[in-house]
C-alpha cells in the first residue's frame, strides 16, 4: 500500500509509521546510569540515548508525565479522594493537585 492508498486519517501518521523503535537490554548498571543522566538533564531516556549517540533531540511540544489507570485504579482513587468513582475528571484533578503538592514539597527541601 503506497501513501496515496492510505486512509485519510492514517496519512498524518505515515511519517511516524516509518520510525522503528530499537530496544536494548543492558545490565542494571548501564540502564540505571542512562536513566539517572536523563533525569539529571531533564530528558526522557529515549532523548538521552539520542544525545549519547549524537542524534538531534526535539524539545517536547507539551512536556508531561503519564500514568496508565485501570477501572480498578479509578475505584481505589475515588475512595482515597472521597469522590464518585464515575467522576473521572474530578479524580484526575485530585491526582493532579496531589502531584503539584508533591512537586512543591520536594522543591522546598
């Protein structure tokens, strides 16, 4: 299938589709060293690897942290924050505020 034959909603992803992810398995020492250096430099581990092998690094458009949540996680968080389990927006906001508070408390240490 060439680029012309791609469905319209796939055409924007055509460039990304061509990228190939490469995974490396190292002993704990090497992996931890790269992770620590990435953290020290404010980079993702992927960007740190790109820096080490002298490839360009693009600054993130929207620097963010992510976490995957299951329905069970939402239920546990709803109990923790004393919110309705169906109100995922309120749960996410409570999480966001807790993370902000955590970040601020660490900065003042």
